[in-house]
């Protein structure tokens, strides 16, 4: 049974990555030819990134230290250092108004992607040490979450903070934190959200664009409107592969956050459901691996990482179809980006490593 779940888990991840390359080819070729003339096309780069990501996967799954607590304590501290470094002018790279990247030669690294993993892993090991009769609020658990969130908000990167907070609360729920505690979470979250919106006017514009994107179709509502124009006329089967209209400089950088719009436009509602089914298979098999684990730390770690990937996918798709305000979150496995792809395969490798340890026990 464990082998069955692991096989489904890896197969679904591979299929999603291949679909990503196929639609990066379709969605990004024209954008690449116009804005990056003479450079290597996006789909070629993504294919190389996938090769590197699979290499990372095979290396990590053979490293026994990846399942040890002291490894993740060290990684957590290093990821916080990276979050601090990214805020320093000259080291951090600014993109779309956010200082969230560090350049390493031709490559760029986004520390926020790394810290989401290290925080959940470190928290998983700590929660596994709490006895059933000690299921009370522990300040150190929340400090582990709050510190990286505060650093990410300085970039600012609200999308990553949202994913980390929700994934952490899912983990705390699984660890049987008191239910009444979540009432306080919701209250604090609402107050915090209002404060964040008040402190940055562009967030209020995003909320307004979410409520009525047609009020400013050439400004704050532009991406949402173009995404809906891609999806609406596509119907059940879409216009056909490579027959997207919105990719011709209407939808900005269609190979990135809004690639699911192009998928729906070209292969329709049914094709989009296939992608959703693969994400469902990934989550189902990941949860199956977690349930079959022997150690509580393994269960918490795998469940937390699977919930993180699943929530990020839901968040991206929710933005694309107009259910959630624009957040700038990529679609796991599918959106263009070397760092994003290698990080998500690193997550797959961690889960497989813990599952393999369970098999050996």
C-alpha cells in the first residue's frame, strides 16, 4: 500500500511538470519572442530546470540527514539569514515592487520559498514532542511562524505569508491544538488584514479589482479581466492547443501566475479538470503516505508539506478564475520558473524520504 501511494505521488508530480512544460511552450513562446528576442525560449529553460529538479530529487532522497531534526533546525536558521540578506540593498533584487530575490550568478533564489518549508519542518518536529496532556498554546511555536512572516512582509510578499500561515495553522490543527484558539486566530487575522490593507494602498486596489475588475479594466483589474476573457469563451473543450488569443500580449506574462488561464482557454473546462484531478491525486497520495507513517514527526512533516502545495495550487487557481484577489502566487509544477520548480521537487523529495524511512522501519 505504501509503495502504491508513493508511485502515485511521484507519477502525478511528473505529469504536472510535463504539462507545465507543454503549456509554457504554448503560452510563453510569443511573449518570449517579443520581450526576450534572441534568448533561450521559456520551455527550453523549463525543461533544463526540470532536469535539475529531478537531479535534486534523486540526491535528496538518498540523504539520510534530510529526515533528522537537527538538519531542519540548521536549515530554519539559515533561511532566516537569507530573509534578512534579501532586504539589504545591493544583495536583494527588486521585482514588481518586491525585494524578494537574491542573485547568484545567472540564477536567482527566492528565500521565501525556502523558509516556508523550513518553518513547517521545524514546527513538525517540535509538535511531535508535545504529549497529549500538554496540548496548550506554546509561545515558541508561534514565534517560529511569526518571525519569518514578519521578515517576508518587509519585502513585501503577502502571498508567501498567507500560504505559510494557513499551512502552519493546518499543522497546528492536525496536532490537536485547542479548537477555541482558532477563534482568536480569525479575529487577529481580520485585524491584521485590515491593517495591511490600510498600510499599502495597492492592496486596497486589489480588493476593489477583485470585487469589480471591470471598474478599472486597464489598471488594477487588467489581469483579472484578461483572465476571465480567456476562460469565458473557451467552453468545455477550449479553442485547441496553441490557439489561445490572450497569450498575444493581452494577458501579461501568461507563462507565469496565470498559466492556468491559458490551459483553460486552449483545452477547456474538461482539460482544466484533468489538471485538477492530477493535483487531487498528488494530495490524495501524499496524505496516504502521511497516514501510513510510523513516527508522529513524519506524519506532521508530510501532512504539512502536502497541505502547503495543495493550498498554493488552490490559491493560484482561485485567483485565475476570479474567486480570490490577485496575490502573485505561482501554480506548483506548472508555472514557469527554475527556483519554483526545484523547490517544489525538493518538497516531493522530502516527503518521499520520510515515506522511505517509514518503509525501512
